[in-house]
């Protein structure tokens, strides 16, 4: 005997797909947050190196580090200069504000001996 495939099977598949959509959205947001954290880390490293280079050239390392950052990250960045060391901290954009502190990227660059 052959069984006819009715509406019930296709309806169940639709319900299963709809049930998985929130999980898929959550995974996509998590991947986006990790990519943003990686970008912030890269930006912090570039800015720290720019600050150290400015220090070697006799310029303002904090201003050079901030200038090396794109517009959106300047307001989310902290630059500290201690001697010949430049530290840069960048907080990535986040969907959940609590994650901003957890995903903060830090980088340091040293301009070498005086």
C-alpha cells in the first residue's frame, strides 16, 4: 500500500524552519560580534604603531594614534602614552552593550630605547 503525502508533512517542515530562525539569527549576531571584535583588535594595533612612529618622529603620539583610527572607532578608543610606550584600547560596536567591555581590544607599541 502506498501512503499519500498530505499537508501535514509540509506543514511540520514549515514549523520546524520557523522554530530554527531565532537560533540562526542568534548565531549570525554572534559571528558579527566576533568579526567586530577582530576588527577592533586590528585597528588598535595599527593605531598603537602609528603612535609609536609619531613618538620616534617627535610628534604627538596620542593624536597620531587617534588619527589612525576610522571615525566610528575614535569615540570608542582610549590612548595612553607612558614614556616611549603607546597603549590603545578600542571597544567594538555591539548589539548587547554588556559585551562592549568583554570584547574590548588592546594593543601596545614601543618606540624603543630613548
